C-alpha cells in the first residue's frame, strides 16, 4: 500500500509561525511534525509516500529530499498557485498513487495510531478513523454505528484525518480546488464509508498553543519517534 501525507496548506491559524516555515516542518519534541508520520508509515511497512506541497513547498522538498534517510521513497505532488484543498490535492496526486487503495493522513496532526492495522473492507470506498471530540471541536463530524459512518446520529465523533481511500471514490471528479467533506458525505449516503473509533493519543496541531502543548508532551516522553 502507498500513503499520502497532506502537507500543502498555508497554516493560517498557525501564523506567525507559518509565515516563513511550512506547518509540516514545525517542530515538536525535537522533530518536524511530518517526520513522525514518515517514520510511523515506514514502521507500518509502507515504503512509498506521496506528499502534496504548495505553500513554501520547496522547503519541504529540500528538507526531506527523496526519503533515503528515512528508508522510504518520497514523491511530491506540487499544487500551484494555490493549495487545492484535500480532495483536490488527492485528485491531482492520483497518477502517483495508482489504482489500489492508499492510506491518507493529514500533515497537521500527531498520533500514535498503528497504521499497520488500517484496512478497508472490499466493498467500501473508504475506511476512516474517528476520535473523541477535542475541546475546540465539541460537536464532532460524523456518527459511527456498527462500523458504518453516517452524517446524522448521536453521539458524533471527530474525523482524525486518517483513513484508507479507494481511488474509485474520486473517479470522474475534475481537478482543482475541492474539499473532501462533501464527497465523503455523498458516499456515506450510499453506505460506502466504514470507520472505527480510536481511543489512543491524537493531537490536532492547529494553533501555536496546541503545538506548544504537544512539544511539552513529547519532550516529557523521550524516544517518541
């Protein structure tokens, strides 16, 4: 299985930190955020990773290189002049991802989720990971019932930014700026999305304060890579 790390966003909420540094290269616990994902994916047996880049993307490419020092192959999908949002970025990267289901992870989260256990049922278009609602997102995103993800119902949980996607979910969709949520919701209505609730550690690194809190957590637990 290949993987894709979403790393093209401008990181507006992280300003001023992201005015000169792309969010994936911000550091917590002594390492860049994106390096935690690369190392976790490698441990899960994934050796080919696509990274979409846009805002200050050249810095990401220069820092990570071809992935040799991480024992993986890194391939870049460049989005210009603006980031294409999540679904748009996926659609643009499909030629690099191939025809098989691929693992997708947001570049602005930190987690200890074991990627090696992530699977997609044969008849589904995607399998996504949900987590308990963090304080800054108390109402959640989706309802989980018997392994099926729905748009309505209670309690609702938060989409973690982790999942496995079948490229067929995006078949026939035009490239360009396109969010992921409407595509997911339409597929949920067709009962094509399965999911799971993860109770382990997960961190949405969306603001300087949350980055600082994550840094303190990781500094207190050396060897987190």
